[in-house]
């Protein structure tokens, strides 16, 4: 195990601590270039679609005032989005509708980038190899800071500059830029510290992301209950809200977020100089010295993927709870807005607007469930790259069984996640006063999405079976399924393009009668991908 030299013994003082950091910055930038581009595009598309919806649904001051009285005064929306205090322009309402949620999402993306380029590299053993090449002990920390900061600034620029055509002033745009950039930079500081004190990248991601999301929740509590308004002052997400674009445009809360970022960089540097390579204070719970329960490949697969599955179930169930919490308010929030009422009429479906909302959101949750399987296949790739798969297959374990067990684990995970999502929506709906009778409809809406999610699972497993380096394409498949499926209506895509997404073929239960043909076809195609995966896995080398 390599030991990091203390600052006093480094070969050239401060400059030696950052030796070769420029090369690391270029290396990390190259690794992250596509992730940065895709994240920027996704954020911009979401913001553009939100702006188009706002401009079309609330084009006049009177309609925006009605929105302020409706959604702006609704506790659920105040918790999620904050108060709607400014309605002078479409830009102001767009920032309210997408703002704080997207700011928190950018902060989580920044966390994952930092951890991926620091603790993950250390966990895989590549950081130690870089240190052997005369790289300074703080070069990795500094390079990750620079690359993640540039990422935050680029996305913040995109999200703020696009507001000019919607009626935003220069001061408003600068304030929105400050919200996104400084909050995400504060998350970078938190992630840098988390990556130093956590033993694994999974724990580091979970710790830093939980801090960011806890701040988002505390800010929501402060917005709903004014007796807890002081909570807004203890979290960077709350500070972002206090910047108050289109109102006070107050820059001082952004300074607090920058201070957190600077403190995080300093603490991370101190920890990096004072610990051994691959060491960490927060460590995973050690397993037993021996266990009869790990005598099969199925038990090993569940052991390795169990915590990952629990994380996905928890996150998606929490989001489903929020969706269910909003459902009773959808019909009320539509109010006198004719365009909102036309949505249901033009769809040709039978049911209320809240039912349409729930069915549509279940499609988004199904896409997220399919992403779990890609995450699991990515874990399989890591196991193989680390040579652990080869060691496992040395035992009397057939390749076909190994792949079948992991494919089954991915499929079962998809089913469990969607069931949990349906139950989460039901609980949220019931707590918000919508009643508990929707459990059957929610389970049905989740059930019809399972074949489409399993098809994506089959594609991901086949990519791994053909060649491990193809696994990242699975994430592109998920993104394509999202934009060609649930989001296709925002971009007026032709029908043939929508048909490329498996989620476009799931029946809109409970808004329309059940149609079994698309379910059967999707399941058959998923099975064909599974068979192709088995054939390919038998023919390629391992490792």
C-alpha cells in the first residue's frame, strides 16, 4: 500500500504537491467530456421545454397571477420549488418551475463527477499508478476541483443565458448563474471531503449526495412552515433561494456557498496529505470471515448488488412519494387554464388530469428502473476488469449460469423498483388527501411498463456479453428511450421516431383498456436479447 508523503518531505514544496496536475486536468477533461456535453444538453432541454410550457400556458400577467394564487400557494409545490414571488416575466416563472430542483440535481451531478475522478480512481488502483509517475499528492484533488468547477460554470451559463429571450435582465441572469454555479461548487467541496474520508466511491457518493439532498429538503421545510424559516440559512440550496433572482438579486448568499467550496478544497487537501492511499474513515461494514451463504453465484450476485438495489429502490420510491403527494393538486392547479384542460381532451384518454399525470410520471419512473439494470451491468464490467469474474469462473460455475443469474437479478430489480414506485405513489396520494383506492391503478400502470424496462435490461446485458467496453452505450440507450418516449411530445417528433422507444408501446393503463399484443412483443424482443447475450458471452474471452 502506498503512503502519501507529508508536505514537509515533498520534493519541492507547494509546486511539487501539485506536480503534473495540468496533465491530470487534461486527462480528466477527456474522460468527462461526453458526460459534460450530455448533462448540459439534458439540462438545457428540460429548461427549454419548461420555458415553452410556461410561455404557452401562462402568456399574460393575469394567467401568471392565477398560477401564483394556485400553484404558488400550494404547500406541495412550495416544498418542491419554493415560493412563487415573481411573475413579471416568463423567465421568472420558468426559474421558479425548474430552479431549485434543477440546482440540486446539478449539485448531485457535480458530486458524482468529483467522486468518479478521485475515490473511484483510487478504488480501482489507477490513482496509485499515477502517483508512481511523479504526480504530486494534491494533483488529483486539484485537477478534480478544476474540472468539476468548469462543469458547474458551463451548465450554469447555459441555464442562465437562455433566459434572455424570456424577458430576463442582465442582473437576473447573473443571479440565476450564481444560484447554479455556487451551489454546485459548494457540492464539489463537500464531495472532495467525502471522497477523502470514505473508503469506497459508493459510500462517498451516498454521503455527499445525502448532504445535498438533505439541504434541499430542509429548504423545503422552511418554505412550507415559516416557523422553520431559519433552516434556509444552513444549507447551500437555501442560500441559492436567498439570492432571489428577479427580486433582490442578492449576491451575498452565493459568497457563503463559495466559502463552503473553498473550505472543502482545504480540508480535502489536508486529509489527502495525512492518510494512506486507499484508506478511509467511513468504511463499509466488514463481512463474515466465512459464510455458507455465499456458496452459489446467485448468493454472490445478491451480496454484491444488494446495497445498490436498495439505493435505487429508496431513491425512486422517495420520488414516487412526491409525485403521489402532488396528484390531488393537479386538477385544482389546472384551474381555468384552457390549455391544461385540452391536454386530456387531445390525448383521447378517459380519466382525470391527475390520473393522466400519474400514468405519465410512471413512465418516467419506468425509465429510471431500466437505468438500474444498466448500473448493475456496469458493476459486472467492474468485476471483470478487476479480474474477480475470472476467479469466480475458475470454480465449477458455468458461464451461462453466471450471466443468467445477473440478468435475472437485473430483471427482478426492475420489477421490485416499479412495484415500490407504485406503492410510493399510492402512499403519497393518500397522505395528501387523495385517498388510498388508487393502489390498483398505480400497480397496473407500473406493471405495463415492466416489459419495456426489461427490453432495455436485455440490451444492456447483451452489450456486456458482446464486449465489456460497450457497456456505457447502455446509458445512451436509456437516454434515447427517455427522449424518444416520455419526452417525445416536447419536441414534436414524428411517430416513427417515437416508436423506437419501448416505453412508447406500453398501454396507457388505467386510462385506456389493456392491450396484450405490445406487452407480448416487448417480452419476446427482451428474451431474444437475453439469448443473444448468452451466445455472445460463450464466445468471448474473459478479462
